[in-house]
């Protein structure tokens, strides 16, 4: 996991819950990095999962809800780095369809060691898009948060559901995005 994600998580925690909560998350866990994250450096995923697990217990927030909220927070930090075509997308649906074949391709050009999820799509209905998520990290709830953050950016409202999820034994996750309009 890139250090930039840890830096954003720190900002998310400090803004929402204060510096002490972040400091406690670092000091109450054994982390190989000792909680020092450089944005471009790669860190073991286990550090993120350890911190999120601690925060979930400390804040009494279920992990899916915490990770989803972080995704919403993270989206506006990532959007300025998206390719211009994605930034100029006319709608949320168009933007989401660019994730795997444009945005992730460009990220991999910049960061060869980036470990991004794979997405495929079922888009046969006008008001619904199913994003099929595959990743050994099982961070589908982060993807949900990023989708919700993107919806805010595009001024659209959506409803999300996951009828298939790796956390429930699925081989992949199916994130259903229902477009409710502006």
C-alpha cells in the first residue's frame, strides 16, 4: 500500500477524531514502519489492516463503515491526479466506466508497483451499473466509499448494494450502483 494512502488515513482520523486517536493507533500497535509513511513508498498491507482494526474498536465503528467513510474522504484527494479525460467525464457512470481501463492504467504507469483492484462491468441497464471487483486485499468497502465520493463530486445520488461479496464467501464482489439522478 502506498504511503500516500496512510497519509490520507492519518488526515481522515485527525480531522474526524483528533490527533490523539491517530497517535494512539500508532503507539498501541507494532508496525514495521513505526507509523512513519512516505507518500511514494510501498508499505505492507498488514499495517493498514492493523490500524483500521484498532480504529474500528477504539471508535466503535464497524470496519466496513469506517473504510467506506475513508473512501468518501479519499476521493477528492485522488481526483486531481486522475487523467484529464476522467476529470472531464460528463457523468458518474461515464467516470466509473473509466476506472479499470483508463485511471488504473495511468496509475500503473506512474507507480509500477501499485497493486490495484481489477474491475469488470455489467452495464446493460440504464439506471444501474454493476462493478465486479476483484482483489486479494478485499477492500470492496473502500471502493464503495470512493464511488460515493465520486457521486458527490458529480452531484449525483446513488444507492449501493453488494449482493456478492468476498467477505461473505464470494470469489469476487459485485458492487451494484443504482443511479437516482441529480
